[in-house]
C-alpha cells in the first residue's frame, strides 16, 4: 500500500484591514499511513502533543472523538476542523489492545525546526542507497568512522544544481570528508544529469524513499552533516552561506 507521510497540521487564512493573516497552525505531530483496519502511526515526533501524550510508532488509530477513521485523509480532515487548544480523544490499538488518550492540540512550530530537534545528535539511521557513480549499494557501513555530508537534491531543483559546483570543489579538496548527494528520482534522470556535469562527489539514489522519509525532507537542498561517530551533527536548508557553514564544520571535523 502506498505510504502516506504526513505531519498533521492545517491553517486558515483570512483578511483584516486588507491584510492576509494566517491563523496559528494546530497539530498532533505524527507521521501516518493508511491501513485496511485504521490509520497506523509511523512516528510520533519528539516533543509534540502526540509524543507527550504517549502515542507511539506502531499504534493503530481507530477513532477520533468517537468518529471512526479508516484512512489518513479522514484523520487529517478532522484535525483540520479543530484549532490550537482543543482536546481530541484518540482511540487506538497497541498490540491489539484497545486504548484511549485525550490530546490537546498545540501550535505547530516551523517544520525545519522540528526536523532539527528530532534528528540532531541522533545516530544516523540504517539505509540502503543505489550507487550512481559505481554499481554498488551504499549502507551505513560505508560512512563508518568518516565525516560525511549528505545532500538531498533533485535534478529539477535550481538551487541544488547551483550548490553542486561548490560541493564538487569541496569534495576534491577535502578527501577526508565523504560527500553523498541523494536523489529519489528515476535512475535515467540522475545519470543524464551526472553525464552533463561530471561532479567529484558520490551520487546515490534513494529508490525506496526511506531516507527522505526519515529526514522528513519537504524542501531541498537539505544537507545533513554526519560525524565520525555516526551521529547527525547538524542540518541545513538551502545553499549559499548555509552550505558554507556545513562545509566549514565538516572540514574541521575531518581534521580531528
């Protein structure tokens, strides 16, 4: 079944004195996917209403405020009808045991701030990436004891393409730091781009999209810096000075 990955939130806009005002966004803070018998929680993000209330990965939501939910969009639709400060009663199953939790919806923080809070300092998750430069599968073992820059990108992304010349230059001058450029596009598109640019870093394909989901990638270029201990040291969104900060830190860590 196609996985639906959502962080539950919604906002409404209205006009006051000719200006568009955005209402505070409520959320539960979970990623979900539809299942035949309910809505499965893939992740309860740390520090969110769902996680603080006790919801966990693997819980199967059956009802919200006594209303049955069979698909992710039904749950999302109901959350959309509520606002910050409202309490919702979530009925779910955990290992087939019926449970209930009352959860107060809170204001949703900036999405990238959530990603940074969730992942910074945590171990790099297991992954399996298809090598585009060479016929091999890249896994967590390939970055063991190495400082690694992981850039999420796409061939259609102008800022990503603009950052690649700098990444290529950095990779050539800093052999102690590994650079992985990760796209989830089709192999043909990636290889066509590679032939036209011939960059010096390693390009890989996230065929399953799992690494993109783990990092909750909703905007690109997004860059993660992994230290020699395999921890996510820092995260950055965009290029220019933001990319330079990552490269400077990577260079320093690579010399230690």
